[in-house]
C-alpha cells in the first residue's frame, strides 16, 4: 500500500511540475494590453444633445458668434454671424454629423473645414483643419458651452 501511495505521489509530482505548453491562442504576457480600451466615450457616457454657444476668434472681425445644436439622431443646426461686420445676420446651415471612431469627435458633414468638434461634458471644443486641438493663448476661445 505504501508503494502504491509513493508511486501515485511521484507521478503527481512529475506531471504537476511539467512545463506547460502555451495554448495556441494564448496571449503572451508581454503582448497583453497594459491599458484596456475604455469604453466610456462621449458618445456613450455624456448627455451631449443640446445647443452650444460661443464666440470664436476671427481674423478680420470682432468674433464669430456660433450656436451649434446637435441631436442624438446625428443631425445639427449651426448658426454663425460675424460680429463687427456690416451684415451681422446669422448664416444658418444644417445637416448630419458623424462620429470619429474614438467616440469623442464629431464631424459636421457638408461643412467646410474646420468642421470638427471634440465633445466633452457640457461643452464642445472647435478643432483645427487637421482635427487637432488649438493650443496657445487663444485655446480657451475655441470652446462652445452647452446652453
């Protein structure tokens, strides 16, 4: 009986300590994602629908007053007027917008660039023609706040 117990323990030790072969589809530790993607995007997490307002910088006027209304149905209405010009009436455009794959940027379809906005909680950031945030002294002037 002792011999059987000894043999069983020896076999268990040998097979239990054997080097395990990696599974064919196993992720190697060095290939694991260190930071898994966060699925909390503006599109999913924020109550972004509404009207946003701000006065954007203008090279040859006092500013561009902008109202941008966006809906959950991916439509927009944009009203702009050039302050300090002879004609200060609003220019109105409307259409559809699309979401960037990152879930934080919308593009107003049919609008001339710059036509992208970074969506955040209760504000939009007007992006440059390459879809990047504007930096420098005037960066804060490119924000439209939710009304």
